[in-house]
């Protein structure tokens, strides 16, 4: 997966915060899990229950054995 400079800078601690808009749910799940795996607390906001269920499934795929 290609990550933008902004995302890479954030993951490397060069940026204090990161807001991801207009990206797919899989991209948001990937970044969220990358941060969780580094010990960071992550908040993912979804606009509906349907999208929440989708995000939970994607987070499960990104973090086998951990669950969302």
C-alpha cells in the first residue's frame, strides 16, 4: 500500500496529529492498526452503523489475532 508523506511523517512521529478524509475505509483501518501496533491510542469515527460494522471487519483483517 502506498502511503503519503503526511501519513509516513505521522507514523514516524514527525507530525503531532493526522486527519484522514476522503479515503477508503481500508486505508483508514490500515493506518489505525499501524498506530495501534506502535502502542498509540486511535479513534476512528464513522457516520453510520453500517460503516462501523465495515470498519470493525477491516480492523480485524489488519490485526489478525487482536480483534477490533
